[in-house]
């Protein structure tokens, strides 16, 4: 498995334009939230408990993030837990509003992604490496943390691989 720095750096190679990063700051959370809204509709009985598909996605993602970085994995656990909790009332709606909201957010999120990649002049990272789909949410989170002046060493390591972001 590639290191945290390698994965963020490789993903960053496709995301150097500040306009692209800005569209991802909204687009990726919308896509993740939409997927959780869709998956939360799936009920899975386990040992007398009903868990939903969104919870399973969050658990699997957090395990992966924790393998890359304990501190970032915990941050992602908090953020994704908030999203899956917010997704559950939408998943409980009647079919039509549930689908309109979930699919609408999903499509809008992807439109933002493709607008960003138009600015970037590069295809999305997942086209070349499917792990870009799981690294995207982490990348957006670390970009916010970098903006706040946190994880400075990681920011330098990512920039050493991807290069500095540009206007």
C-alpha cells in the first residue's frame, strides 16, 4: 500500500489549480453525502442490530484512513459520522424525495468536479488510479487543514510530489 504522502501527492498532481481545489471543496462532500444518503437506505441486520449501508461505507473508509494516519483517520471518522447521521433522515424519506435529493446532490457534485477539472486542464485522478475515489475526501480534508496552518510537514511532503498549487 502506498504511503499517505504518496497517495495525497499523486492525487495532488491532478489538483494544482486553486479553482479546481475550490470546486472539490464542495463537490466531493456533496458526492460523499449523496452516496451515504443512497446507501443508508440499505438495512443490514447484524447480531440483532440493524446497521445501514452508509454506516458500512463509513466504517470501511475510516479503517482505510486509519491505516494511512491515525490522526487523520480520526478526523475523517468524525466528519463521515456527521455525514452519515445527516444522511439517515433523507434515507428514511419516501422513495421519490429520497432519490431526487440523493441523485440530485450526486449529479451536482460531479458537475462541480468536472468544472474544476476543466479549469485544471487534467482528467480526474480516479481515471488513472481508482484509489482516487477514496483519497478525494481525505485530500479535501487535508487541504482545509493545510489552509488552517495545520499538518505543515505533510503539506510540504505533498507539495514535494505534486508541486505548489497555482491560481
